[in-house]
C-alpha cells in the first residue's frame, strides 16, 4: 500500500463521490418527473370531466 501514490487515493475518492452524486441526482430527477406526470394527469382528468359536463349540458339544457 505504501507504493501507491497519494494522488491515486484522490482519484478513487473522486470516482466514488462522482458515482454517489450521479445516483443521488438521478433519484431526485426521477421524483421530480413523477410529480410532473402526476400533475399533468390531474390536469387531463379535469379537462375530461369538464368536457363530459359540457356535453351533458348540451344534450339536456334543462339540466342546469
């Protein structure tokens, strides 16, 4: 172990730290993406319900 240069330890530490950061950031990005997809799904469902209500009221104007 004494024959290995000190900078090799720094390189290994950098590789490990870089891997940890990549894993951490990818997990955060996945969570943000899931939240965005959920939000867009809710918007889509609201639009579908509004359209359904609009068509229902157009068929039966007395239903208002």
